C-alpha cells in the first residue's frame, strides 16, 4: 500500500467517525431548537457563534486554523438551517399589517415561523396568553416618542414574560411604482409620524402630503392604485412586499430614531448563567422613603440600575408601578439576595425578563421567508 492509499484509508476512517459525530451534533441541535421554541428565542446568536469558533480554533494547529474556522462556520450554518426547519410551526403575533415596522422586527428576530397580524397591541398580547400564538413582538419604547404606555400596562397586568429586547433603527424610504422617476411624483402619503420624520426632505420637493393610517397600508394603497404620480414613505422592505421600487432611501431627518421591541412569551422567566440583563416591575408601599429603599436594595446588591420609569397602575389615583432595567445576573447568590431584599420593601415584585444582552437588529432590504397570515 503506497502513501496515497494509506492516506485515503485514514481519511475514510476519519470521515466515518465524523459522520457519526455529525449525527450526534444535529441531535443536540434538535434540543437547542426545542429550547428556542419554548423560550421564543431567535435561531441566530452571532455573539455565541463567534465565541465558539474562536475558542475551538485555538486548539487547532496554526497552519490549519483558518480552514477549521471556515469548517465550523459551514457546520453552524447547516445547524441553523436544520433548526429553521424544526421551528417552521412557530407563530409570532404582532400589531399591524405586513410591511409595518413591527412585522419587520418580527421577521428579523425570527427567521422561521408564521407571523400573525393583529389589530392592536392587546390583541397580539392576548393571542399569546390564550395560547393562539407562541410569542408576540411588541414595541416598548421609541427614542423619539418615548414609552409605549399600552404595552407597558399589558406587561404589568398580564402574565407573559420577556425573552429578549431588540433595538431596530427606523429608516424611512420613498417608494413608488416600478419605473416611476422622482420627477414624476406630485403627492406623498404615509403615517403622520413618518411624514414628520422626513419633513425637510419632503418640503424640499414641494410635494402634496397626505396622511394614512400607517406606513404599510399606505404602501399597499399606492401599489394597488392606478396613479403613478403618488409615492409613499415607508420601510424599504415594504417595496419587496407590495411590488414597489425604492426611489430614494434613508430620507428621515433623525438618523438615530430607534424602536425597542420586546418578545413576550408564556414561558415563565428563567435566569440562565450567561444572563447579564434583567427587567423588573414593582410597586412600593405608600410611605416615606419606600422608593429610595427599593432603589437602594438594587444598588447595594451590586446591580447597575439602567432605567427606572413610573406608570399609573389605574387602580387608584396617584398609585404607580415602576418599570426598571438593570445589569447583572439575578440567578447568582447576590441576585437572589437582592430580590429577597426588594420583596421586603415593595408591595409587589415581578421579574419580567432575563437575557444575555440587548441586540440591535440589522437593517436589511430583505425579509425572512417565514409565512405570514
């Protein structure tokens, strides 16, 4: 047996062993997919993927390392494809219609599954509570308009927990019928807030402005109408959905306009070892210093309080609940002690969410291929 034959025998042996290990890895991916479905987590976790590739590659000879990194990248890609197939039956509720920013956020967070349009925030929230959907993607705050009070109240009074928070930059585009030039446009329609965000650009062209219920419905109306001299301000993904063209992108004046979306799920909040962020809601006793004691319980426990917001409970006049976000792991001994201390000084304490990090959703002209209904 010459060297080539010896090498091929060795490669065949290794490939057979790798095939068995590949099967074991994909079976583990099935468990990962099941966990992600139960906890309503996205398939992709780039931070973990990059850390895993870096850690594993360090144990490989330097000359082979770039090839091994590429091998791992391909392996992870195939694992995510398989997980996507397993998660196709997942249902994600959102408020609005296809092409609305909530729909786009749902599709960017979850690459698989069926998005379910709801008429309003409460309908989407109740769809999860009542078991008709697996999770709901709802806005909790906008950098321009502030808190979404209705969603905050649902979170306070409802039974769902938050599995993750995602920041989505809002970029508006001018959309028109295929083949239409900007010089042909005479009228632009959209939601009042979208028009306001793009006012300097729109005024510079002197177009007539018309208000619509929301950006996606305006895009749908322009696409289905006969007029070619009317355009719409909406997300560029709406062009893909409704068969329009992007006449000009990123026309909003404020480039920092961002909405934070939370994923609400029926699964009770669990604190994982890697979690570094938490969301708490609590009410305090109506006595002097009670809020100060609540804040002290969090800070003295060694946890960084990132925000604290008050909202009326609606139960009685001048009664408030507090929404707070902090940094730290509440599953640690220090975290458990802090929650116990907080419970002593508050009337109610609700752990709403615990997750590794808040993620920023990438802007994209393409949406996920999961079905919609």
